[in-house]
C-alpha cells in the first residue's frame, strides 16, 4: 500500500497559525474563555505587554480571535476565539498531550546531543 503524502503547504498553513512561542501560550490562555488583556498578561507572566499586544493583533488579523470593546466606564476590552480559532483547540490539546508524554525525553535527547 502506497503511503499518502500530505502536501507541505497545508502543514505550513497550520504551523503559521501556531508558529510562535507566544502565540501558542496566548491561545492556551484564551482557551479558558473570553478574557481581558490583564487576565491574559497574568496567565503568561513571562510575556511583555508589548509582545502580548502584538500577538493579539496578529491573532485578530488572522481571524482566530475577536476583540470586543464594551462602552462602559472604565472602557472594557475582551478577547475570545472566533469559530475558526476554536478549531485550533484540539491541535493545542494534542501538543499539550505530546509534551506530557514525550517532553522529558525530547529535552533529554536535545541536551545529550547538544555537545
């Protein structure tokens, strides 16, 4: 039986959706539901405000999240997944599961072969 080849352009498109360290962590933080900028910042303590703002703009540009502004005082801004963004949740869950199952071995191999 001939193995079926997956066109690399589709893999590339999927990887571009989650390509950066901060993007994946931002998506993970958003997986808990609609949230504010401050809540996202607290959920990812190692990210700078500038980087988080840039990631949110890119995710919004790509149609993966929506930014909602409520006209109350003080002004309230929240972020949530779009239907397209929600389709990334199983992928993120699979990466998380892989990290639990194989992360230690992966890091060990990387350290052993770094020399």
